[in-house]
C-alpha cells in the first residue's frame, strides 16, 4: 500500500488546502489589479502585525537571501559586527559577512544553552559594533535565544543595529519589532506561515532604512533595499517579477493567522511543543536544548543507545512520516521534528504514534502507546 506522507520536517511545513488552492490559481500579470491589491494588502498587514516603523520587503528567495539582505544593507567592508550563534544557522552569517570583508566577532554557544544577554553586553562594552545578529530559534539545535532581553541591551548602543533571524520563529514564537527593539527581522514562507518555500519577508525599521542610505552604493543588486522600496510602496511598479501565486498563498496564510489571533497562535505552539517534548522524553529520546531555552517550533531529539539514524528515518518514512536529520555535528546523532505553522493535533498524534511504532520495531523494550498517552495527558490538562 502506498502510505500518505506526512511532512514533519522543520520546514517546509504542511500546507493546508486553503493555501494550496491559492498556488493553483490561474496566473495573472503582476500589473493585474487583483494581484497588486493583494500584494499591497499583504505588505501593509504584515508591517502592522509585527509593529514595524519602517518597511517590509517581500522577495522571491529563501531565508538565506534574507540573511544576505540583512547584512548587505547594514554593514560595509571594514565594519565590526557581533555574531551571536546558537548553532549551524547562526554560523552561516559568518560566511556571508566574511565575503564582504566585515570584521566578525563571534559569541557561540558551547553547550545546549543559548548565549546570554550578559555575555552580549560584555562584548558591547568592549567594542563599537555596527550590528549584532541573533538567531531566534536555531533549527540545528532547537535553542531559542532571549531576543527581547537582548534587544533591551542592544538598544542602549546607538551605533548598533539589531538583526534577528526569525526563519524558524516568526508567526509561532512571540516576537515583534517594537517589543524586542529589533531593527531587522526576517523569515521564509515555508516555516510557521505554512506556505511553500520560495518567499522571504524582511522587516526593516526606520533606523535600518537610514543605515542603508548612509552606506551609499553597495555591491549587491537584487537584495538592495533601494531597488525594492518603490515597489513595496507601490506594487504597480516593476523591479523584478514577483512570485504572484506565492504572494496570494502568503495573503491566505496571513488571513489564517488573523482569524486564529497571534496570541492564540503563540499559545498553541507552546502547548503543543511542551506536550510533544514530554511525549518524546517518555519514549526515551533526549530533547537536546536545555529546558530554559527550548524552542516551540521543533524538537531536536537525540537517539537512545542502539538506534541507527539512517535505518530509523527510513523506517519512519515507510510509516509515512518524514522527519529531518541532524545537521553539522549532530548528523547521525539527532533527528528533528517540526511542529509549527498550521499543523493540527491529529497530525502530531499520528507522528508520535509512528515514531513509537518504529522504535518498537527496532527493539521491543520500547513500549507502545506511552508517547501518545503522554501527549494526550499533557494536552488535555486544563
Ligand atoms: N535561518 C534559520 C534559523 C533556518 O532554520 C534556515 C533554514 N532552515 C535558514 C536560516 C536558511 O533558510 P533557507 O533554507 O530558507 O535559505
């Protein structure tokens, strides 16, 4: 029998039918009023929802393009920049900045906890940094950084812009530009918005737009704020062809978020994550991140003794569940389960059940039903 595949990787996340149909709509011109009005609505609505006093950019491309856009419009050759990394995706900023000749100072976690606001403050006291970047949730470790507390500290340093990679957090973990004092926040369409991959959204504060002006000419072309500002103000204008159907899909995703309510959405993610993580622990996995800095968008699970990564993920795939491998140093030791976006409880229960079944298949010392019952007990708590 051909089993239906459940997409339980930490992005792309499952796409609900209401969003899928938007991607299947007949394509129109990017000048067509039905599209232009929707594009404008999506830009303005997302700007307001994340309390941005500057501009939101929606471009075709993935989260990595947004990382590059953030650096390109903030820093120039010779500038000093503080990179805070809680894993593989934080480290990626290093390569981007090095290519531009930016001087990078790194603060990197050495265990399963986040770099602390205090460590960041010590660095800020020692040097003048033109920017600090922090990854809100590093998808490689499942560590969440205290971005609000960090924002309070960074905002005391006039020269320093605060960049937050929200690829694995925005629309699932509480955060907005104003409360967290962020200058640049970005994400991709394929994570907590529950759209296919292909779009990036980047919120730039007024301070960030001003910094871009102060840089003068920059070497980048496609991701230069200045090229896109006229289009984000008035989407009847052209710079490069927008992804029409993906933008429609994003509009629907935003409407779904509005009808759920952002606060309720955050609460749902927190509740589901806690129940999932309790269930995984009851089954014998170790959740990598320490309790105080555990993300709610995914779980990064260390295998119990004797379970082979490749064999296990193959078995799970046969059961109809796709999970992700560990990345970097964690390859072979960890697998990752996404639980963000528009994924429902029935899908989460099916995921836990299939994981239990696979574990039991490898070794019958692993009980059947323990994970599902732990999840249900947690989720049903009043
Ligand atoms: N930052 C984080 C935190 C991510 O999780 C990812 C992708 N998993 C990226 C950046 C890069 O995004 P993309 O793969 O869409 O280019």
